[in-house]
C-alpha cells in the first residue's frame, strides 16, 4: 500500500541527507521520483544537504496545487514512481491535503521531510497537518547536541548569538551564519526554555544559577 510518511526532526537532524539517500536508492532500482522543496538553502529548485550534495527539485510556490502538478505530469506521459518533499514544514496545510490525495488517488508513496516545531516550540502549520494525516511518522535520530552535551531537540532563533522569541515564524536562515545575522541553534529543551545559547553562556551573560525566565 502506498503511504504518506512524515520524517520529522529538528533543523540539524540530517533530514535532507536522508531525503537524498532515499531518492538515490530508489533511482538505483530504476524508480523515478519527483522531488519538491521550498526555500532550500541552495536556492530555488534545489535540494541540498549539509554534506554538499545537491539535486534538482521542483520549487513549491504559494498556492501551487501539488496534486494537479503531478496529474499533469503523469498525463503528459511522465514517469513518477514516488514523491519526495523536503522542507515540508513550509507547505500550506492544503498542500499536505493534496499530498494525501496523491497517495490515495494516484497510488504513489509520498515521503515528506520537515522540521516539526518553530523557534517558539510551536508546530509549523505544514508539520501539524502532516502529523494529522500521515500514515506513518518517523522521528529522525537527532545528530546534533546542545552545547551542554544533551540531545538537541528544539530550534532556537538567534541574533548576535542571543536567543530571540519574537518575529515571524519563517525567516530563512542557517545554523552556520555570521553571528550578527539571524541564525539558528539547536538546543536541548532545558536550555531552550532558559534561552541559554552557546554564545550567551560563553559570554557569561547567563549562568545556570541565574535563570532569565522567572516562571520556569
Ligand atoms: Zn542543553
């Protein structure tokens, strides 16, 4: 049976690498997939991993009907055996519904990769809809560690290395940007709640004894 599978994780979980691996393994077996992505760090219409691998992808635009796109491609004689979606958290909930229809009506496997929660620990709308509709959810093994050595399970947004909790849900950034820009850092839940980033601890601004958030 075809499935809608949601591979969920944090920013540093290596999901794009896994997406590329699945794509590669399937094409080695003669299977052809359509790869969708949105706002990949390598630019429009690209799927890239931190290891530097890049492949062509279809950029998902706002309001794009992904079901219709695939029906059109199939009706023009295109071969599609499966669908891979990276950065699925940026998709609109309606687009996740379209992916479910791709599984049910077109009989294709859909593998969606996405970050579960935003920098405020809230679900992205696309990820929420995936959790609601997916046949299966695979939580990706966390590769990254918090500065304290614990598993990094939460995404923090930083400006000058300091954690911020205000701002739009989507600001495209990367974890290895220069410090004065908006960046991201993955932290354990404990240090996310206490807003303790690597830089703030190094600067001695905060210590574990002095909690910046009195309610925690
Ligand atoms: Zn920590």
